[in-house]
């Protein structure tokens, strides 16, 4: 079975990129298990309103991070759902199942954080065109492909996503 490095062309630098992904995973785990709420002092709070609770647990960056990751995961899943019927590669199919399982689990945790943070139902990041995010047009284009053409398209999107997530800004494409 092929691994992510061979399918996305990340051999050699993959260890560094995996290490860079660790803080994100740790943050998800920290926030999913109660996050900064467990670090509060024992002093009583001035107000115990929903707004005060949200403000004490989540900063603006936290809130944006939750929303954008929900949008990225929700926009990636439709592409992954095409793989079993369109791919000619058992290795890509196996990898897509792993990524789909991880993404679905991550999305569940992110939605719980979304609710805990009392974010609005409408996500301002949904549908945004940003480097690395799968667009509805890309999913539509991929639906028309099968076999090696589909596999190449999905692998290219994986390489692009990994570059935009983990490379310094000077190495990112201007997509």
C-alpha cells in the first residue's frame, strides 16, 4: 500500500511536515478535552453569561480557526466521496478512506468546539476561494474524470493542499 508521501510527492521532507502538523493536532486535542477552560483560576468571574464564558475560553483567532477548519473539512469530503467510484488505484482508494475517516472525526470535534464557542450557524468561511481549499467547481470537474486522470487530479490537489498548509508563505502558490 502506498503512503501519503509517495502519492503526494512529499518524500524526504515529510518528517518535517509531519512535525509541523503536530501543534495543530495537539490544539484539537486540547480544545476537545476542555481546552483552556481547565486552566482557569479559582477566582470567581465577574459575569457568568454565555458571552463571558465564550470570551474566556476562545479568542478571536480560536474562533476563526474553528470556522475555517470546518469549512475546509466540509469542502474536502465531497471530493473524497468520489474516490471509490472514480479512482483506478487501490492505494489511492485506501488513502482516501483514511483521510475521510480522519476528516470526519476531526469535523465532529470541530463542530463540538463550534457549539461550545457559541459561534453563529452561518460559517463565513464556507465557499471561500482560498489556496488549498477544495471548491465545488473542482468537485464537479473531478466527477467527469475516471481512472488515471481522476487519480492524477486528486493527487495534485493533495500536493497543493499540503504545500499551502505547511510551506512558508514565500513557497505557496498564488492560486
